[in-house]
């Protein structure tokens, strides 16, 4: 259960943390060097190969923007105490979205998330771990500032202040170290894999070299060569520093295999044909990307096509220039679109400046004289927070006015929250009353936390939780303590309730199996027994069946039906009195009532119902007996009517006897409960 309150931050500390972030965007453009293609299958992204290549140029644009953000939970006690409002704006690179911010979490929730991340098999994302870490130390910093403010407020020297150690910080560091170690192990494993792959590729190159020097049958050599090519393509990661030289060596001996050995023209032409088909398909795919509206996505897809191009063997020499030129031209067009995309971002800076200026004007127009209540300040705070959120969605402004417009925005936000803080300083008396109310609810919650009347207590706790939310703010220095006291009691009860329900489900399944076993025993009672012995055995099994506790609710009706069918089968065969059957059924229901959370109340309620029935039957019986005096045997049709009335009187007397037996059985159960 989470508190819908925002723990109060230190008073009078309204200076916001300002972060400047530089965003550098490397924009890669591909320029084509029109050299004679000596080695066909060069890497289009590397200039060291003699084939026409695409060289990447990078331009860096640094954009720094200061940002400001207010951290306010739109929950119950956001008005409890003057708080330092903080507004933060994260700059984003044009190609990468800003890392997702963690929602407002408590320290325990942050540690629980880190614990789960540390326990999972895969290495968690660095951004997520760093976000949780920053969120924790932000809460820790706020707590230290609160301690410091209280220390100074008590008249102590600030130089002697020392924050109270936070045990949860050591727990946090433990999980952070676990994640760090896991990440280091992953990196080491990846480096070992790269080194192993590197050695494997060296061996492949050596094997290709041996093929170029072999005089074996060409068909055999060609098959071995294709197998080595497949092995090469199957190996992916190698150390980056060795990748270029490795590729050059591989390309040299691959070309030697084709050019130095007098290979069979039919196989060579077939291989060239298949390579041409693959490279033509790549060209067609890249040409489609030229018209893609998402130039950033097209650029990244192009890099994948370049990698595929490198892995495909050569084509016929007379077609090499043509197919390469086609691929090169499409690549150049995509790179130009990529460059144009980021140049267009600069043109929006003036529009962004106009939007941010409008936000500042809105903040300037706030009329503080009409803000005279908590509700009005809360509503206006929401408007300001929305403006802060909108500010963060607006892109960059011209660099020359970036600091100026930001400082103006931050000053206006500071002014608003300073005035809000001043307003809250005048509500101490009301906060003290609220504190007493919340303490009373906390005490009530502690009294109820050990109750085992799960449903009624849960309803009471939910009710006082709702009442808690209606109570206004309390003094900052007591807010966390009274809330923790309250929520700890509530959480303890609901945890115990959950454990009980879990064990109850297991018990109910066991009860269901036991009842099914008894039903089978009832069905299989020896029919050759004397009727009295058979009935006694059935009743004994029925009593055993009734002693078993509850079964899963969805199985309740079904199992009851099976039980009564099994019992009634014997009663019908032996023609047992229906009244006796009804009494046995009542005893079954009475046992169920005795197992409820409040059995006495349930049994008394049933007794009242039976007494009402008894009085009604008694009244009906008196009516019929009185009517008997008015009937004359000599009157026409009196004989049949008398017979009918006598039959009803007899039935009512039997019903009264059954009701008396039920009431007596209830009284016995009530006496047992009161002992």
C-alpha cells in the first residue's frame, strides 16, 4: 500500500538544480571515391580497400540547454508543507530519445527494483540502473537536507551537523556492485568470444591460403572453399582493432583463390551470377530506402546493407563497376537525406523560441492576489507543472539566447513556488489538528493489524484509509513518521490476510479431495447390510463429511449435489422419512455456519429465522384447528374437507417438531461456542 502523499521537502530551499547537457550528433555522410574497382568486394564504409568506398564524415553540433523541473506528486499531501519545486529538462540528441525517467519511487521500491534487476539472468540496461541510482540519492539528499534544516532550526551550529547514516544505502550499493560485476563478466565473456572468433578467422584465412596452393581436384577445392566462406560469414564479433586487417587478409586470399587458380569457368560464372543476384537485390532495397520519410531509420538500415555487401563475393569483372556505381549512388542519396534532416532541425529553433517565450508570458500573467486557498494554489500548481512539461517537449532555441530564455523561465518558476511557500507558512494550526487526526487513525490501524476477522477488518482498514486521504497536510517533520506508522500497520494486516488466503486455498483443495473420497465410500456402502446398520454407516460417513472444512467456492454446489445424491440414493431405497432427511441437511448447513469468521452472529441470525418460521407455523396450526369447529360432518362434502384439514394439521405439527429440533441443535452449537 502506497501513501498518496509527497514527503515534504526542506523549506526555503527553492533553488533548483540546473544541469547543462551538451548534445553532440555525429552525422555521417558518405562520399564516393571513384577509383577503378580492383578488388570487387570491398567494404563500402572503409577507405582502405581499393574498391570505390563510402567514407564517413562527421560533423558535431553542440547544443547546451539548461533545464528546470518541479518534482511534485499529484497526490494527497502535496499541500502539506512549503516545498522546493524542481524543474528539470533533459536535452535529447536528434537521433536518440531521452532516457525514460523513473516514476516517483520510495527508497524501498528502488532497492526492490535493483534487487530484481540484480537477480535476473541477463544484464540490466545501464540507463535503467543509473536512473534508479540517481532516484535513490535524490531521496537521500532530500532526507539529509531535511535533517540539516531541522538541526539548524533547533539552534545547532551547521558546522557540527552530520547526517544520520542510511542503512538502505549499503543495501543499494550491494545490488549495484552485483550488477556491476555481472556487467563486467558479460564484457569479459564478449571479449573472450571476440578473441576466439579472431583466431577462428585467422585459421579460415590460413585454410583458404592452403587451397590456393593445393593441386587437388578443383571440385573438392571449390566445395572446401565454399564451406570456409560459410564459416567466415557465421562468425560475427571480432576485436574492432583487428577487424580491418583481418578483412584485408581474407579478401586477398579469397581473390587469389578466384584469380590465381585456374578454376572451372562454369563454376566461376555460376558463382558470379549468384553474387550478382544478391547484390542487385541489395541495390533494389537500398533504392527503396531513398524515398523513406524516416531518414534516420533509412540511414541505419543502410549500414546493415553495407555489411551484407561486404559478405557477398565478387561478380563478373565487366559488371563490377556498374553494380558498385548503382549501390554507391543510392547510398549517397540516403546519406544526403540524413544530413538534410538534421539541417532542418536548425530551422525550427526560431519557432521553439517563440513557444518558450509564450510560456514565460503565461507565467508572468499569474495573478497571485486571487490565490487564497489550498485548492486554488493546487490548481495553479498543476497549470505551472503542465507548462514545465510542455517546456521540456520543445526543442532547441538559437544558442545566443538559450541561457537568457532559460534563466527567465527558471526565475518565474522560482517566484511562483516561493510565493506558494509563503502561503503555506500560515497554516500551522490546521496542520497540528490534522496530525492528531492521523495519529488517531494510525493507532486504530495498529489495534486492528493482528485481527483474524479478515473481511470485516479489511473493510474497516479500507474505510480508515479513505478517511486518511480526506485529512489535510501535517507538519513536515511529523509527516513521514505518522505515515510510516499507519502504513506499516495496514501492510502487516493485509500481508497476513494474503498468507491466510493462500494457505486457505491449499486447505480447500485438500478438503475437496477428502469429501470426494467420502462420497465414493457412501456410494460403495455394502447394500447387503441390515438397513439400520447401513443407515448408521451412511450417517457416520455423512458426519465425517460435514466435519471437513470449506472447499473452493466454484466446486461448492457441485460437491454438495454429489453428496446429497449419494445419501438420498440410500434413503430413497430404504424409504427413510423426509423429515429426518431435512434435519440431516440442516445439520450440514449449521456446520458451515459454524466455520464462518463470526459464527455466533451467523447462528443467532439463523435461530431468529427459525423462530419466525416456528411462530408462523404455530399460528397457521391454530387457525386450522379453530376452523375444525365450524365443519359439520353431516354437511355436504364435509368428509373430504375434514380429511384435507386433518392432513394439513398433521403436516404443520410435523413441521413444528422439525423446527424445534433445529432450534435445539442451534442452541447446542451456541453453548459450545460460549464455553
